[in-house]
C-alpha cells in the first residue's frame, strides 16, 4: 500500500507533466503565427490582421496545447513531424 506522500508526489508529477505537455504544444502551435508575422515584417509589407487570419492563428496554440495535454508526447511528436515536413 502506498503512503500518502507517495500518492501526492505521483499526482504532482502528473500535473507537472500535463502542464509541460500543454506548454510544449502551445509553443509548437505558435510557429505558424510567428512565421506569418515574420513574413510580413521581412517583406516590409503592412501587417493586416484580417488577411492574416489572426483569429484562427491565435486559437491554434491553445488548441495544440490542449491536445498535447490530453495525448501527451504522442501529439507533440506528430506535430513536430508535421512541422519538419513543412520546412
């Protein structure tokens, strides 16, 4: 039988893993947003948030973070492979 300290430590490590996965997914989800902003900055064009599709690009990191927290390293791995395929 496990002690209360061991159970609390397991729960804390589970929460830290979920938050780490959420952060990793959200950071990977920011890549398209940063690439499109960099595209407009380096070309010297005026950044128009309506043509950029900012609503979908702002929601994308949150969705990636939630999916990453739910599915763990599998989702981060799939997302990383997808981004490497694009680049």
